[in-house]
């Protein structure tokens, strides 16, 4: 049953990864962020170079402006494509992570179950008994009074009476005038 569930989870994970174009959920987001940042900064640099060449009276500046505009347009398209991919990635990464964790937990449980099965099979095949079967406890029909509880209650009562007797003796012993008795 768990094997079947593992296969189903694995298939679901593969489909979700394919649907959201996720190859490595841990590093892919960082890579997208880094490439988008780099592309944006390159576009800003190209934009400033275009402005510089436009205002320049250097011979051949028009060709440079044309080349820089082509590069800028290419960078715009690349940035747009990257942002779409990053958006698609972000919409599916939580689903893929959840499925990955669930699959990992299930595989760990399957491994533990297999190990338990191997241990039980080994103990059944052993010449000596490694398993002890214990019968389930039943509730008795007649409840007997526990001797220990009664014994402790009696000891407590005797100790209380003894302490009251000692307190009474000490109190009365203090009231006796011993100097009169000596004479």
C-alpha cells in the first residue's frame, strides 16, 4: 500500500515539476533572481550608452546606437521571458516542495517498515525465541483491596496519634514545677 502511494506521489511530483518547469527547487529560484538582476543592470548600462552615443558627435555613433538598441531589445525580450519563467516557478515551487517532503517522509517510513520486517523475519528464523508473547490483561470480577494501601493508611494514622501523644506530653511536661518536686 505504501509502495503504491510512493509511486503515485513520485508520478505527481514529476508531473508538477514538468508543469511548472522546475528542475531544482532549491537553487532555481536563486538563479532566476540573479539572472534577472544581471539582465536589468545590463539593460540600464545599454540605455545609458545609447543616450551617450546619441549626444555624441563622434563619427560612427549612429552605428553604435543601432547596435546598442538591438542589444537592448534582445535584453528586454530576455528579461520578459525570465520574468515569466520566474513567475511560473514561484507559482509551483510550494506544491513541488510539499510533494517532495511528503515523498521523503513516506520513503523514510517504508525504509523503517522494511527494517522492522527484516528484524521480525530474523527473530522467527532464529533457533531461540526472541519474541515474547504477552496475553492481554483482563479486568478481575471481584476487586480486592490492596494490602499496601491499607498498610500505609494504618501507619499514617499511628504516626499521627503518636505525634499528638508526644505533643501532649511535651506540653504537660513544661507545666510541671520541678523545683517543688526536688524539695
